[in-house]
């Protein structure tokens, strides 16, 4: 492969990982990042956010040879730990024995990836904000200081600058047929940190993702290596129970004592955090095209920003890097083919995981404590155990089967849900859920839907 001068806009998770891939291919890589170097600054309260690293992301990290560097800052989570409104606790495994996802701090992960990028020869220039791109001259104008507007030429540029990508805007404004859609869900989020106990002990079950589902909203918490948990309240912006109504410390304390009573005692500064930490929104972005002239490509959130409820935003971006790497191996220096094939493969998958993530929000906040839903999951788990070549739960397809495309998983999940809704409506399903009669019915419907092909056959 011919050595390229590669420009990456954005030193976030995807930009940093992509730079390592590119550097290991022999390219000279420079990342331009609009922010200061986060490694030299204190993390702003309420913005550390934890991520769930799963098999798609792990596959990419293994592929580029840095998995051991990352797993050292991660904590395995083997399932959901549900805290019901009635004070009942229930553990729901994510998959089969041995399958788990990993809690990792966005801040720690980003710092580690930037360190590794520099170790592999990548140059990172901070405080460089993308102002404009000249598509005739292939030059990017950055804003550095009040009177500093350096112009950087490029032969190959990747925009990894997030959901509100400045590079995407420059691409969009100079493209006469650019499709763009962004939409927000009705909930925002606020981070609430649960401190560690004595001697950095964990005040909640360590190896689980904790969920307090309350139908129209929910609280979650993911473990950190220091014994603390990063909690996130997903809550409506407006309405009878919403951010707009919780305007005093007394109102916040009263709300949490009523709704999340087991949390109040383990967050001593709850009301202070609630008002000091920012309230943020959650956006989905779908756009097209991602590429231009075999020289420019959107990647990660800049191409397909999603809400966090399937834990796949980071994993999807890391998978982008892996797919791109495979295409580089296949097509050498033919960047027209590499980028056009990348877009053709990943656009349907980006749209699919966006839809799956929104659907999972409804499941997490409203269904995880519902007895009928839990029975449905119990039936699906038993089917998967008995017929692993046919029935793979939707969550497992997305989280533990990187060989299954997101678009295939979405189509499969819609077929499965249709079958399960019919099954759950059967009279007496609570008593006969584990019977051969029910199993045979599901398999018959499954075979009818899939024309006797295995569920996870690639599209």
C-alpha cells in the first residue's frame, strides 16, 4: 500500500483508534482536535460517562493489537441488576455463561487511546477547530487562535469529530444532494456519581449494569475501577415528572426518596450533584453520502450518531475501523473502491443500530421489570440454549456476535418479536412456557419466517 499523508479530524475514541490502524499500515497520520489535551486537564464534573465495551469493539482492539492495554481499565458486567420500584432486586444475565460486556470510563479510554496513538507515531494537534474545507484545492482551514487560520492540505481525510461534526457540515454545505436527518428523544440525561465505600469497596454489585426502570424514565449505574459507579438519570425534559419540575434541592431529595430510595443513602451529595452537573440531550443522526472523491470519509458518530441504549455507539465506531481495515487489505491503494464499499456496507448497518438503540430504550426503562417481558426473555433464553444455531436473542446478536451485521440483527429481531408476541398471547403461557408444544410452535413459525435458513445467515 502506498504511503499516504492521512488527516483525521477529531481525537475522540474513533479518531484515535483509526489513527493507530492507519499508522500501522505505514501511513503518516496527523489528528486535528478542537479541544485541549484532556490528559492535562481535570475531568469536568458530570461529563465522565461510562461506556459498555462489547465484542464488536473488542474485535477491533484485538485486530490492531491493543486489547490488553484497554482491558486493564475495564470491569466485566455479566448482566443487568434490576432495582424495582417495590424494592425487589433481580439479576438478568446478558447471554450464555461466559458472555459479558465491559464498563470503561470514556475519559480513561480516550486518554489511553491517544497515548497509544502517539506511541505508534501519530501526531496530535490540539486546539485546532475545523472551520471550512475547500473541496477544489483539498485544503482544510482550522481556527487556532484569534488571528491564526492555518490551512492544511490533504490527500486523504477522515472526519471523526462526533455527532455535531464540523467536517460533516462543510461536506453537507458543498454537496447538492446531501440527505441529513437528526432527531432527539424526549428524555435528556444527567450524570450522578455514586462514590466508593470504605477502602474503595463497591456499594453495589460490582460486575453488573444496574438499572432502576420506572416506565417513563430510568436510572442506570456502571462500575469504575476505583470502587465508584457512574450513574446516569434518563429523564423527560418536560411534563409532570421531568427536569423542568425539579427546581429545588428539596424537590430533588423528595423525588429520589420516593422513586429511588436505595440510591439516596449512597449518594450523600445527591442534590448538589443534580444542580451542578449539566443536563444533556440525546440525538440520533442519519446522513448520506459519507464520502467524497475517494479522498474524504465520515466515520463513527460523524456518520451515524446514536442514542446509548444498546451500548453500541463506541462499538459501532470501532467496528467502522475494522471494516475499513479489511477493505484496505482487499483493495490496496484504490481509495475510490475502499471508501465507496465502506459506505455501501456501513450505511445500512448505521441506520439499523440507530433504530435498535431507540427500541432498546423502551425495553430498558419500561419492560425490564415487567413479569410478561421477563417470561418472554426466559422463553427466548431457553430456545437459544436448546437451538443455538437458530434462535439467537436480539441483544446477543448485536452484543456477542460481531459476524452478524446490525442490519441483519434488526431484521431478525423484528421476525422474532412478531413470533414472540403471538406466543405470549397464548392462553396459559405462564404455566406451559417450557412445554414441547410451545417450543414446536415457535420453531414452526421460525422456519416459516426464515424459509428454513438459519437465523444468523449473513444478508
